[in-house]
C-alpha cells in the first residue's frame, strides 16, 4: 500500500471486507496510523477504522473530543476487542464513509475494551456514553458491520434515499473509470500489505 491512503465511502467493498488482526507492530503501521489520524481530522471525524482507508486490518484511531489540539484525547488501538458491555443508550450517529447521514442507533451504554497501543503494550479502557458509542462503532467496522445495519426500522427508511445516492455516485465513478471495479478492489484488498516506510535516513 502507498502512503496515499484515502477515505473510502459506501458502498466501497472494503467496508464489508473481513479485516484481519495485526501480528506485527512496526514503522509501517505507525505511518499508517499517523495518516489515518490526518484523514480523521481533515474530515472532522471522531474516529476512523482501517477498512475506511481500504486497509483490511484491525486498527482504529480516535479522538474522543474530535479536536486535534487535544492530543491527550487521541487513541490508536490495535486489535481492539470489547470484553464487557452493559446498559443501553440511544443517540445520533454518523460515519465518515457516509457523509451527511445521521440516524439514531442503539448502543451499549458502557463498554470495557482491551487493545494494544503502537508500542505493543496492552491496555484496557472503560467508557460510557459517547466514547463508548465511538468504540462500538469503530470496532464494528473491523468486522464489516456498519451503522446502517443497526438503525431502527424508521432510521433505515429515512436513510434509503441517501444510500441510493451513495450507490449511484460510486457506481457512476466506476463507470467513468475513476474508481476500479469491485472485482479489482477486492483483488487489491486480498493482496494488501503494510505501507513501506522506506529507509531510516
Ligand atoms: Zn464509521
């Protein structure tokens, strides 16, 4: 993969492609994480998952305040798993791969998450409310699950037109040759490798 990782939008096949756990934490991965944070901030998001930049691996980046000046709110998580969840909350949710689409989604109120950081150190975090929602949304991405799957029937109905528009746009760009075909994109995902950071100078 090149360093020109960019945000992919629905219905790019990467969003449904099964991502794999990460086995090596190296400079290439740190480079990718840095680029993902940039993309997240450029698009004013709170979080971004590997599949959203067509990297089929278990990495997510987040900033619990969505504010790049608050680095202490930043979190890079490798191979995150939810080890405990409790309660429930209803709230509005969006996704950078679905620009301008917002709907209510029911999530667990509280989660306990376990993951590795970029130094390979395991950590555990307990969150409620918005940060908890964010973790659940981003971890879903690693398993090909999207927030449109979890909307209420009313929310799904209310999203139908926008989803059709995303489809039209994506298929149109494939027809024009701006975006490769699904078969080609799937081939790229299957042969994906970590970015090469180049020599240390
Ligand atoms: Zn998302």
